[in-house]
């Protein structure tokens, strides 16, 4: 080896020569951060005032708070909540099922040691009430985030609100983006995982039509169920470039957020191997529904609504698609449709629309598949369900609105339902009778005759109106997630297909009745009744009387089912108080768990349909109809 000269040797450590300063370059011009639409001090104040009233009302309903009459103002509905750091005073009226209706303008806060009251703030209220509510630090931290995100969404809605008449002119798809969300759950638009940009582009209130990218997933990872012809029609516009290998893959759309946040990080090995291939969009514009993970097809209104997993935490659960239920969806639809099609009452008299889930693709994660103990969100990562569009079932002149939409109030303070009643030309009492005649008979018939209960909450139940805004029939959706069956040995359930019985939950009689009580009566109608009283002059007592009369009219229509009316008794003195906010605050919090959480149960409430209860039904109207001898 040649010997180095001293000048060739380099020191083991050396300092670099001082560098000459680089010529100054102009800094790139960056745009200013985008300001969320509607975020102004006035909108924030209005949204906060409404949310604080809702927080007090719903927390009091679930007995998380215990307001007391407030001295001399108690006669006028004045109440007081004493907290260690502040007192909160407000006016409220009590309603059916023990509910509270808090006047948003009346809520004031008097901090300890302050000279006088100040306007309340829902986020400050959480701080003041954290000890009384029993919140842990982690739950409180996440809850403040969810409430702030909910307020941010509410400010956008306020900035673009319409009058009741303008709301009544909107179509079904357009009205979805104007709704304020779940009436019972306080942090109803938390969407944990979404950024501000995500919310501006992909939420219902953004009302921004979007195209969806697609994936090709190898059949070794993915499974298909349902109608092959419909699947071929829905995927016809997708260019896969797979050529002769096309038969080895299944095609499905994917939410861009899910691709970035979930699919790439968790399915990276199969993307690397070519078993998952990203594809371009099919070019069709789609619009998010209130459920945030389901999309209307605007480019092809006759095309299916597509439901996709979206691993954000919103209204109690991660919004994924469970693999087993996704695959079972078409079979559950076929069974539900079979009942309807073979029953003349459902088919010909009710003409109920059952929006079927006709095809599905599920992609099970190979590593999480055999780990039952891992959080359920990791078993709901990738898939798609194609649901029938409502438009193909509507007759000429018919228009559809979700039941939840009837709770909306316009910028003019007028309720949408008051506008619809006025347009119908009917007295409020007759219009309400017509609404109950549309809602209840198909739901009751499935319950009484077939031991099957839908979850008819405000988004699953869709009211179809004629050209005069009179209710004419009912549409129902979400079968595989929200249909439950009786645990009793009913002959109608004896021949249940195995793929259906394996996924539908079985409930006792009281549990099945709860889907009507909590999903419909408490979850929707207890908010609708005050609108009828305040804006249409129909006393709330009469509202519940009319509801009970409709149930009994249905029982008289089918006297041979008397034993079922006793089994599935909707007129019990009390029912369990199901609590949706209590689940988040005290039961599950924000912890992961292997199974999806359920509503908490806390005590009982008086049944508005029971004789002598808030509905004050006359005793003879609350009797159970028995079969004729």
C-alpha cells in the first residue's frame, strides 16, 4: 500500500472552512390560513347560547344534573343549578318522559364572588360542572374538543341559515346539509379525527359535492355479497387498467380521508404487494348525508347511495363498517323485503318503502381478523355498501324529508313543520294524525306480527309527502345495523336464514319496545311535541293522546294478535331511561373497547302513553285489545 505524504493525510476530526453567506432568496409567499366559514363572534355567541341550553336540558333529562326551583321565579319556570364555582339560572318547561325544555335566552351564569350574572358559555359550564358531573380528566379534555367542533359546525349552519319557507322548498338531498344533527346527543358533530379542512370539505353542512377515488382489492383480501348485476352497474365507470387480471380483484370506492389516515398506514404490506391498488375516481359527484359516511349520487340520481367506513369518532361510536355485518347486509335486505312483499298490509296498504342494501364488499384486515380482544374500530376499516336510492320509489309529485328534518327551525324562528302544516291546508290536529298514520302502522306491524324492530330514529325514518306537503307513507333504511329481532320463540322467526340470524341482535320484549320508545318517541317526538304546542297551538298532552290512539287503532285492526300486544306492551307505566350522553361522560368515555358501546340505562321514566302519565290517556283508550272469542 503506498505510503501517504504528510500533506495527503486528513485529520480524524476537522472543522469546515467558514462558508460564505448564501445570496438572500425571497421567501415563498404562503397563503393566509383559511378562516372557517361562518366563524364570527356573533355566530359563536348564538351557537354557544343554544348549545348551553341543550347541555343543561339533556344532562338534566339523564339525571346528570339536578336543577332545583329558583325561589320566587319558580312559578314562572325558573330553575337553579348550584355548582362550586358558579350558579346557573334559567327558565324551563317540563315535558313528556321527564324531558326539559330550556329557554336559551334565559340562561345566565353567576360566578362565585361576582357582582352579577353574565351570559353562559357551554365550554365554561363544563369546567364549572366537571366535579358534579363526575368527569375524569381525560374525558373532560376530549369532551371539550368535541363540543368545540360541534360549535364550529353550528356557526357554519347559522351563517347560511334559511327561513322555514325556504327549507320547505328544498329537496331531500339539499335539506340534509341544513340539519343541526342529533337532537339528544350534546356533542353531536364532534367528528374526532377530522381537521378543519376535512370538515370544510366532507361534512353535510359543507354541502360540497365531491368525487370519490376507488380501489381494486384482490379477492384474497376482499369478499362480495349481493346483486352482481347492480355491482357491475355501479362499477361500470371505473377504469382499473387490470386487463386480464380484472377478475382477480373487487372494486370499491374509498373515502379520501380513510385512505390517508387508515388504509395506507394499516394496509401498507398489501399495497406494496399489489393486492390493493389505488384507482382514479369514476367522475361521479356525491354528497355526504347526515350520517357523514353515506353519499348521495348527484351525477346519477338513479344510482345507489354508497356507505363507506370512516374511522372518526362521532355520536358515541367510530363510524366504520363491521366486516361481518357488511357482508350480511344484502341477505338481511332480502329477508326484510320478503316479509314486506308477502304481507298485503305492508305491501298494499302501507306501501312502506324499505331502502335495501343490495350489494357489499368487505375487506378484512388479515392481522386483526383473529384478535377478538382488539378495539372494534380495527375490525371496521375497509368496505362499501350500496343502498337503493329513494328517488326510484317516489311517485310523481311526492317529496321526501327525513323525520329529523321536521325538528328544524328556520332563520325566521318558524318551524319547518309549521310551514308544512300551513301548506297542506289541514288543521294541525289532522295533519299530525296523518303523520302518525304514516309512521306507526308499518313499524307496529313488523314488531307485533314478526317480532322485528327497526330503529326509527330521525335519520333512518323518512317521511314521504304529497304535493300539498301532507304525509302519505314511510321509508326506512339501515337494516343490518339497526334491525333487531325478538328472543322469544315466535313462529315467524323459526325459519330465519342462517346468514341473517347470525348477525341480527336478539332482544327481550321490553328491549324491542325500546326501539320505538327511545328511537322514535323520546328521540324524535319529544322534540316535535313542543313545536306543535308553541307554533301550532296543539297542547302536548293532546299530542301524546293522538299517538296512543293510533297505536290502539292498529291493535283493533288486527285483533288476532292480542297476545303480541301483551308481550310487546307499549303502555307500561314506566320504561328504562336510556342515556346517550351519560354513556360518553361516565360509562365508556373515550376508551377503546372490543365491542361497540350501547346506550347507558339509568333508572326509569314515566311512559307518556300510560293512563295517567304525561300523555293523560283516558283509561279506556289504554286497554290492550284481546282477540274476539
